[in-house]
């Protein structure tokens, strides 16, 4: 077994896909999770993601709790999110889009600030777009990846 020198940040949507057997992305999310566990990839979720998950369940499943580290959302994470927010003109958005935008930006900022290799998620409409914008505007490392689960499993990631 080859050890990969990477860490990955997981969004709420990724973990939700893992937990929902009825979702068509369930198998893909679990395939990534298993691959990352087998290859020693560190997996993180933000305390923000944990709060979203625990709003739906009393606890994290044992398999996830065993392999995923929960990181507290810090002042430094908020500062990074603020830079991303301002770069996208966050104050000019309507209220519905502001809510979605703020949540996504917090998670992206946290992933970038801890120097994660990428963010695994299932949101092509907002999360993927914001990550791509951050990369093209030099607000995160060029090698930062948006791992969109609907694209299918790719062991080269």
C-alpha cells in the first residue's frame, strides 16, 4: 500500500452522500473514503460541517469518526473566508444567495487555510464555482482541487 502525502477536506454534502444509501452518489463517496483510508490520506471536516451533520443525527458513524479529524473554525479561518467573500463581492448578493455563499466560503476558506490538497463535495452550482474562482484569482494554491463527487471516482486525484 502506497502512502499518499495529502490531506483532504470534506464538505457536508460529501459526508451526507456517504451516509445516504439511497443517493446515487453514495457509492462514489464511499469509494473515495475507502481509497483515502487505505492510502493514509488525512481527512478533515470543519466544526461547521460537524454542526450541520449533527443537526440530522445524534452522532457521527463510527467509521467516519475513526478516520476523520474535526478541526475547530478559528479566527484565521474566518480571515481567509473574509478575503474570499470580499473577492466575490459578497455584500452585493441577495439574501438567499448570501446564506449559501457564506456557508460555502467558510468551508472553502477553512480548507485553504489548513493547506488542504482539496475539498470533496457535491455542489456544482456554488461550491465548485467558488473554488474555481478562488484558484483563478490566486486566492488559494494552484494545485488546490475541487473534488466534485458527481464527476465519479478518480484515483489519480
